């Protein structure tokens, strides 16, 4: 696996999230999906580089352009990013397929192992969401209280 390449993609995604003030998307969703996908991928012998890059970029369309048809906008955006990073056409194609197929609302079964795994990891991460929302509310509530000196200590 080309770790340097993966970190380049990660930085692009983090920068985009930061610019749009959506770092929580990276911290509580994208990185969660990446870890779940890689865990599953190791069990089934999937390509880790494709899986990590696809997981990092899977919601780039939603983050940049909104939720509607974000598997399509994200696929276009990811292709642009990966071409700039000079990835092989074949690898780009595999990553783009994962992004196009990632939404569980879409009633299609992805062809590649990596796309199947990403779809499952993304769906699974949404089961964890209620817990994340409670955590984020608690965290932000604490920040709010501290900002206005509402904490007792
Ligand atoms: Fe998504
Ligand atoms: Fe997602």
C-alpha cells in the first residue's frame, strides 16, 4: 500500500472539511467508515489502498455540494482529485466505482469486493450515529457552558 498517497488524500479531505467547517464529518463519520472498511477488508482480502482512498473520498460530494445525488457529484470530484495525484486510470476507476455504489438507499449490489465492503461500512456507521449525536451534543454543550462561564469550576 502507498501510505504516502493515502495521507495525501486524507489531507485533501481534511482541508475540504476544515474549509467548510465540517471537521466533525471527518472525525465522526469518514474516519469511522475508513476504519470499519479496512477491518472488514483485511478479513476478506480486499485491496487496502483502494478501500482507504475510497472511504476517505466517499462523501466528498456531500461535503462539498450537499446530500442530493452525492454519489455522483462525489465520483466526479474524486476522479478530479485522483487524476491530479497521477493515479493509474485503472485504480481511479475502482475507487470511483466504490463511491458511486456507496449509498445504501441505492438498491444495487456493487460488483467489486471493495465497493461491497465500503457500502456495508457506510451503512454500519449510520447505526452508530445516534450514539455519536449524543456524544457531540454533550461535547458541544460543554464547550458552550465553558464559553459563557457556566461551568461550576
Ligand atoms: Fe454518503
Ligand atoms: Fe458516508
